[in-house]
C-alpha cells in the first residue's frame, strides 16, 4: 500500500513540510514517485518516519539522526555503530528523565506546601 504525501503526513503525525525537510536532510530516502511524479510513501517509509519521530521526541539531534540514517543504508554491517548511537542516546534520555523526576519532586513539594497553607487559611476563616 502506498500513500500520497498528505496521507503520509496525516498517518505519521508530521507536516508535509517536515516530510520534505526530512528528505532534504537525508533522514528519509527520496520516496517513490507515481506516474504523475508525485511522492508516494510505503508502509516501510511510515515505519521509518515513526521511528524518526520517536528519536526527535526523545531529543536526538538531527545531526545524530542523519548519522543513524546514513548507517542504516549499510545494513547489517552497521549494526554495531547504530547500536552504540542508540545506547548513548538512551543514556542521555535516562539522565533527562532523572532530571525531570527531580524537578517533579520540587513541584510536588511546593504544591503540597500550598495545600497546607490553603487548608490553614480555610480553617482560620471558618473559625473567625
């Protein structure tokens, strides 16, 4: 099954401009073209776009995504360097998660503190 660029954008959650940008940045291979010269995307293309979206969501820089995409074309021969890229990125993601957990702890503390203040004020108003 193939999809026109608008449908591929819809299915991937990316904009048409982003699909074209990814093509220019060599993150995706130039898609096949139909008889009218329009881009058509395959299920495999959509799967790759889904993976790229996950990498971007986790904060992987475009430069590193390009390296990964370049290595991908080498097939099995590039399995080890691709794995290393993902392992390093996973370490970065884990560190950011820990940082966010620490920030969440501070937010929780402040919210609980305000709840105590509000509770005390409510009691004081009720007894006044």
